[in-house]
């Protein structure tokens, strides 16, 4: 694993997370899978201390749309059999991110927006206040030309066969960690992207901006780093 020395000079814990959802509407759709990897320094080395992956119960009467079932392989029956309650997931997340924690995701605005609305309905959204955030998609857009999906980053960093972008949250979060390691080897400037998210100027910010984040338009081809 990479050193992440710059990040660990400022934070005690890194929590990389990913969600699978019933759709794209932050306020209407639901998280159906939440996965996370918790990284801390042990004996001076970054160490994965927890892997978390749970299916999440649907609101009674709702189901997983066919297009999402085809994409993720998660069925309504899977949720009925193995899904845990939203309130339980919210409590687990609260414990996971307590303290001096940095939250990280690939396309973090999407996942953080879903997390916020889940916490608003079934937990305590104030647990996100004061938590710094890092979007690894923004970093990747500064490093490589379009396209910018996680599968493209896996290929570009030579990780094919080592990790998978399966559209299952647990696989994708482990892939994100591997991509971040390669990013750090390439250029040790991850700390410069904390609370800085890029967006496509053609489409603007999707949904409500996160108050603690600075948003900047970002080109589809690399130029000067977004933080300059």
C-alpha cells in the first residue's frame, strides 16, 4: 500500500466508500449497498483496519428497478433476504467516520449526496459536518484525458486483473483504494485536492452543492492542476 504520508500528517483515518443506488436522484432514490474501507497508520504503515459491505433495506413497497438489477446484480429479493435497516447503516457509518477522518470516494459528490439524504431521513446528517472530503475523480481528471470512469482509471494505472469495477460497492471501493495508491506514486499532491471538486462546465453541478466544498469547472483534458 502507498504511504499516504501527506494525508496522514493531517488525518488519523481515511474512509473510502462507495454506494449502489436505485437511481440517480439523491432525494428520491435509495442506497441499496454501502461499502467502505477504513485505513489507519499502524506501526508507521497505512493499514486497512476494516472492510464494510452491507445491502440496505428498501422503503416498504419499493423495489430495485430492472436496469439497476442488470447493472449491479442486486435484486429486490437480495435486499429482502440480506438487507439491514437504514438506521443500522447510519449508526455504523457514524462510528466509522468519528474522529479526525477524511472521507474519500470516486465521484464523491454523487456518493456524498446520497449519504446526506440517507442520514437526513434515517440518521444524523450532522456527522458529516467538519469532515474533509476528497474526490478521486477530480484527481484523475487532472491526470488523464477523457474518458474518466473508474474502469478507465483501473486500465490506465495497469490494475486490470488486480481489481475490478463490477458496479458492486465493495469491489469498487477496493478498486478506488488501488487507484489512489497509483495516483500517489505518480504525484504526491492528494492533499491539495481536499474539499476541491471539479465539475463539467457543460452540465454544471449535479444537484445541491455541498457547503464545505469548493467547486471549480474542470476540463476533460489535463492542464494545470485544479488547485492552482
